[in-house]
C-alpha cells in the first residue's frame, strides 16, 4: 500500500492505492482539510501540494486526487488557506475551461529561449532572430522600447543566444519589454482584479504556471461615499469628487496588491500585468472618467471596452510600465465583470444549450442565451448579500457564518469560516438563514418575524461571538434581504418573458457573486430568489468576475472570446420596462405571491408546517 | 485671352489660352523662374501658387501648367525657393506614384468628424461611437491614452458631436492622441527625414494636404568623426563615443527641423510624426544602438526594421509624444534609405520590367529586379559626390556649381545654384566637369591632368568666386572621383553578372543620390560611372530616400509596400566576392579598360579627339 507523508505535520500513513489524499489525511488524524463543497472538488479548500520523487510540487484538490504511489503531501498552513477564501480561481472553475499550462499566452510572459546566431547565409538582424525565435505567430506586430534594442546585440552574444525575455501584450501586438542574458530563474507575475461596487478581490498569479499564489479581498473604500453605483455617480459630479472616488478605489486595490505580494513574498514590481473586471461605473471611477452619462438617458458610458493602459497611468501599483487590460463591457449596466464571468461558464466551450447566468452583487446582472445569442439585463439588488447594509452582515472572511441550520426546536447550528468565533454573517449564510427561518415558521411568507422575537432573531449569543455582542438578524435586515431577492427574481422573470422562453427550457443556471465560498442553491430557491428548477441544473461558480479575469490574464484566446461575448450580447433596459415593477412587487413574498411558480417550495413548506 | 496676374510683383499679362504659366512669366519680364530640368516638370524649381476665383491656392509646376482662364499666380520668393534645393518630393516623383490627397493615411492625421449622439436604440459608448465614426477599417485596433478618455464625454457633447481628432499610427494600430470639440482649423504636420552618412535632408509636410511646406539639408555633423560608416562604426566602440555620435546627428536633425519650422512659421510641437529613412549604420547611431556587429562577420545589425518609437525616446525634437517610424532595411549594408528610395520608382505600380536602382551617396547601393524579385548590394563609394573630400566640393546648396561646359578652346561655362557667385562644386557639377575634361583632353583616360595644368584645373578665378580664392579641381580630387565612379560601376557590373542578366535587358535605370537637383546622365556614362545604355532608359530621381520617406509618411499603403520590399530583397555581399576587386580595377579608367562596354563613349571620344 502506498505511503503518504504529510508535511509540515510529519505524519505518515498507509492507504489503499486509489483512495484519495483526503481519506489519507483523515486517517492521519489531520482535520485541517475542510470540505465545504462536500468533496466535489469545486471549492478549493482542500488544495494541497503533492511531491512525487524528485519532480517539482504541484497543487491538487485532496478530495479528488487518488494516491497511486508513495508521495509527500504538504498541507498549506491556515494563514495561506484563509487567503483562498474568495475562491481559488483555478479550483473554482472546471479544468477543461482553463488554458492548459503549455498553452498559456498571458498578458505578460517570461520566455526563456535560445536565439540562433547569425551566419553568412542567414544574416538576419539580432531583432529579427529574436522575434523569429519568440514565434509569437498570428502576424501580431512585435515592438520594443529603445532600451531593449540598445542592449540586444550584447545580450544575444553573452550566453550563446540563451536569453530570458519579458513580453507584454499591447493594444495591437506584443512588446518585448526586457531581454536578459541566460535563462534566469526570475518569476513573472500577473494580477487578476475584480472591482466590485462593494467588494474588491485580487489574485496573484504566476504567469508561467498559471498557479494562484495569493488571493485577497476587502470592501471597496468607496462604500463610505455611497452604497451603490447610482449614489456614487451622483457623488462624482465634480472633478474633485471624481478624483476622490478614484483615489479611494485605488487605495483599496493597491493595499490588496501589496498584501498579496507580501503573502507570496515577492516584490510588486514583478507584477507586469493586471487584468481588471468590473462593472462599467467602477471602471469609470477607477480610471477617473466622468460617470454622469451612465445614469442619464440614453445611458451611455464614456467607454465600455477601455483599451489597455500603462499601470502608472492607471495608478495601479504594479510595475509602472506594466500593462493593465480590462474586460470589455456591453453597456452602462452590463459591464466587464459580466463578460469576464461568462468566461467561467461552459459557454467558453461553445455549448448550444440555453443557459442563464446570474451575477449577484450590489447590482444583479442576468444573461440568458447560448453560444449563438445572448441577452443581458441588470437590476439594482443592493449590497445586502455582500454583507453591507445588514446589521451583522460581513463579507466572506475569517469568522463569517456561511452556513446555518435551524432544527425543529429552533436551535441554530452554523459554520463560520476558518472555524473561528462568529464575527458576522456573509451572503451565503444570510440566504441559508432566511430559508431556515421561513421553513421553521420564524418568519412568514411576507418576511415578518413572529411577534415573540420582538423584531430581532438571535443567531448566536454575545458570549460566543467575536465582538462580544449578540449576532442578530433584525426585521429591517429581513426586509432588506427580501427586497434584494425580489429584485433578482423579478429580473429573471422579465428577461425570460422578454426572450419568450420558459424557465424550464434553461439547461443550466450559473450563479455567481460575492456569497463567500458557496451558496446553498436549495435555500436560494426556497426564499424565491432563484427560479424553481431541478437542483442539478444550478451551478454556483463563486466570484466569476475574478475567475474570468484570471482566465483572461492567462490566455489570449480567452481575451479574444471576451471581445466576442461583449460584441454578441444585446442589452435590455429593465428600468424602462413598465412590467418590471409588477414583477418585483409579486416577488416581495417568500418565495412569491404565485406559489405555482415554486411548486417544490410549496410542497416543502406544506411538509414542514405539517410536521 | 486669359489674364495672368503675378504676385508679389503685381504684374498682369495676357497670353493665349493653353500657353503655360512659365511662358506668361517670361512675357511679364519675371525671370525668377529657373528651369534647370528644361521644363520637364521634374525639378520643382518653378513651383508657383495658383489662385482661381475664390478657391484655395494650389501649388503647380509653372513649366507644365497651361492657363485656361484668368488666374492669380504667386511666385514664392527666393528664400522659399532656396529651401527647395534638395528637391520638393512632391515635384520630384511622378504624380501617379503619390497617394491621392483624398486617400492619404499619414502616420499622424487630423480628422474632423461628427460623432452621432447615442440613442436608446443605439446606446454605444462614447468611445465606440468615436471609433466607428473614425472608420479606420482594416480591423486595426484603436487605443487612446487616459487623458483622451477622461475628456471624451464632454468633448462629444460640446458641439453636437463635432470634433477634431488627432490620430497616430502605433506599432500595431492607431492611437487617438487628442480629441478637441468642434472642427478646429489647426494644422498637423509631419517630417520626412533622410539621414545620410554625409548629408541629412528633412522636409516638413502638411499631413492633411500632403503639401511640402519646407525643405532643409545640411551635412551630418558626424562627419567630423569620420567620413564613412566604417570609420564611424570603429569610432563608436565605447558607449561614450556612441553617445557622442548620436548627439551629433540629433543635433543636425533637430537644427534642421527647427529651421524648417521657422521657414513655415509653425511650432515644432505641431509635428506629430516623423518618417526616417537612413542606412543601417546611420539608424544605429541615431538610436544609440551599438553598431560594431555591422562590420564584423557575419555582418548583422541589431535591427533592420526598428519598430515605431516615441519622439522623446528617440531624441527627435518634434511633439514629444509624436511617433517616429523607420523605413525597414534589408541588412547591414542595404538600409531603409534604399527601400524608401524604391518607393520613388515605378516599382510601386508593380511593373514586371527589370529595373536597376542606384543610390549614390557615401555608400553606393544597387538593386536589380522587378516587382517579383530583387537583389541588392552595396559598395563603398566615398563622399566625393556629396562634395566631401574634394577640395572645392560642396553639397547642393546656394552657390554650388551644378553644371559645367568646356568649349573646344578650354573655356569653362557653368551654372551655380541660385545664380549666385560660385562657392564650390556639387556632385552633379563634378560628374559634368570630369566628363567635359575628358572630352576636351584635359585629362586622359587614366584620369591624369595634362602636364600644363600643373596638378590643378581652375574652374573659376579667385576674383569671381564667393571665397575670393580659385575654384579648382586637383589631381587628388580627380583620383578620388575616379575611385568613386569605379566602385559604383564595378558593383553594377558584378550584380548583373551575379543575376546573369545582360545590361541591355534593363528596361529602366533609376539614379538617386545627393547630386543636387539633377545629374547629367550622358556625362555619368561618359566617365564610366553608369552602364552605356540608351539615355532614355535612365531616370534621375534625386534624393529618393527623402522622397520615399515623404511618401511613406503620407500613406499606410506605401508603408506596407516598404515592408514588402524589405522582405522580398536578397542581399549579395560584394566584400566577400573575389571578382569584385578585378571589376573595380578595370573600372579605374575613364570610362573603362574595356571600351567595348562603352561603345557610345568610344564613338564620342573618337569624334572629339578628331575635331
């Protein structure tokens, strides 16, 4: 039987060949490996580093990786795992959607190559031989700054043509930004950045291997100037205030980048490229573009698909000459976060089945379509599911309650991220909690708390919380959550009616958003946020904007796909749709005024109430 | 009969309809209009500005432009005409080779357009609508710096979408570098720059109309560090000296640009693009690229086709963010000056006839081929024909003797540029002089001065020269000129033998070079510099590198053709050809040791000697 040697615990166990690493960890008494996804290999919480014999280590998901022979397994320490809370993009997305590591064409690349010497027969210039050896293909023009050309002759001759080149993608081609003699061991990093209205998430990526080195999230500091995009657009009316909002979000992004670089133990100047996904307003504020026309009819932004820019010009603190590229948006209310998010779905492999894609952040965006056509719309959901505007709400970080169960006696059981004392409730926890409260009759279908709770439901007593205060959900919180879910459901209903498709025709529903590590779909259907479809049609894909930014950072093919997606999508403006408001009002009940739309919920509620 | 009103002289004459403007000028007693090309419309010396009724003025060649109705004609003053000595590119090249002014796609463009407003149906972003309205086509990616995007929303709305945009071509696409509200009257200029080993020539071009506003030439200040590329390459061995040579040529170029801008009364910051043609060594020195490998086997430069660069990075003093593009070279000794020069030939209209192209500067470069294939070679001619290394030599400027006749009695008649006192002899004058001296028996076929001249032939007495000293051609000068012409002829002979083509199969011979305004072909054949072919097959195309840079500055189509020409050409290295030296020694006679190669010269010499 193969032997698995766990590090840093230094424990060895024997297990049958074919058993997975996670089983070995349990046998070894190592309980560090949480499996919030139930061992489906989707949450990335059980990532471990495997070393076989002499080769380099590789990261695998312990719950899905069988043991064939003797191996050493390093379990990342808790600190490292905490960073992965926003979701490791590589783990969150199906392997077949990711570019194979041999086929990466990242926004910035470190290439080690050997440039053949010239001969009397083949007397191409140093630059031509370098460009040929780079074999970039596709007829892309290749350029270089003068500094590179000036050193080139000597660099190519220093080590028999062995060189290490750094390439960056520009608006129309490739720029060779550095060439050093010899094959150096240097690392070249990229950043995937998701700029949300409420939350900003960044991921540090090794551009050579595609490996995620660190992940960080925090609230967007702009929140102090308004919870949603409309308030911020109004705030940014003067150049000074626009500048202030720009500085705030840059402060958030740059602090995260700096932390991330510290986590990975590297210099931010090694980061040569960033791929940014964000909604149209966030991108305007980040770039200092006046956003006012976004909210004035006919609602056009200055730019939906910003061209790539130099990092120094953007104010993003990576290498100042690094390149910052942006996911293209479709319009004022369907931005680059959505097109990037679609990269994280099977759309990228050209399925013809009809899918629905929901990105639930402060704005909810919904796309329906297939590889041939796509229709998108947006609704104002509010930041409740990102933990903002809820008394004990918080983003999905250490101590956030992400899962709740209430038994028939009203006892609450929960799971907090990191196994720590609870500090608040994140989006997935709120959905869960609301569903459980409805099922146990703690709230009624109108969302009213039973009188005995006196307007507040205690999830955990002060003695056992991080803050030393009761962790509660108030009547106002509940109303906020109901409005949020109603806005989302109404948009789903209207877009379906608009394209003339029955909910049942949808083969797959992708749910993205800042819920934390996972969202319990059945609870989301229970409260009437999502249409009542067989559970296996839903797939929670986490922070898909970040995942999409990660994929686009690494693959030119996917950057091209992004442009295609943006070009192919039609936008429907729900704010000018008189029937949207009706739809919204009908959805202000749990799950809905029309229970025929939620047959499985009707059955479940009837069953619980009977018991 | 139509009336022609001349300005600034304020003289009116009546002439028959259909007579040309030049005839009218003679009738009016205005003798300002020189016709060194004999009225063939090729020298550009008689350019005048014509105004009909209300329309804008247009520049025409007086010798070729018939008068149909009443017109006003402004004769540019002498100062202006002097600037045109290096040749007005527009006048020097056949009209059908030039891009039509409606089809210009210059390296930088000023575009006045109206961007339609967005509507609820067509809610494209401001940037998308601008890019659509620009209609750049060809799928070229369009980018913009942040500053342009930041102002865009307001600029587009200030004057109902009427805007003036400035575009620059980048390595892979187009950059919108400025957008101003309204249709402004501003001018956008470009510079065509020919960086020769001995002479630098620049031309200021209105990028909107293609009109040449000013032309300036001067010696390359690097001359003080060596007369030819080999000496300069050796000089540039250390970074300090390379930097010194770079500063010298930049000094020359920038002084010319500043003078040119003064001539045209405009700010150098209005110049947003420069197109540079130069031999490979000159481009290396200009960019500060170490040139040493150009002269070490296997003779490869750092770069043959430099990517476009920012003006500030190059050190060329136009708008600092302007773009500087380069004519692509073929190798170490066939540079961008040659590919640019080929643009000034009918090659550009895809002729299948075999042509020969000779660019006679300090290096002589020869290309033979047709639209399908091209073979190029180079020889070291020395700077004699550019007036350097010859006691009374000078470049083609005010006071340079450009044409000489010697009668049977030995009396010398000459024409100096600008009708001024003679200051020296330029290339075309030297060729003429040598031919006349040979024909009159003042020198023999070995180039020896008849003993009675005591080693110096006086072209003009001290009393009548600019300097107050005799203007002479010495025995050493003659030997220098013979070596130069021999190097050129030997290269012609070897390239013909190499490709296995008889001289007589050549349908057209283009002669380019720094000879001044024109070269008397018959005299060049007489001294055995050019092969003995019917005179009508030769065409003198002046400073074709400058003309090519001018065309490429204005036309994207021609920039593409340049890349094609560079890609299609094969280089033959004469320095490793053992038979080149034999060929050279045979050509050290006037015209040649083998008079069978020069039957027409043999006949002419026999005839003169008999008389």
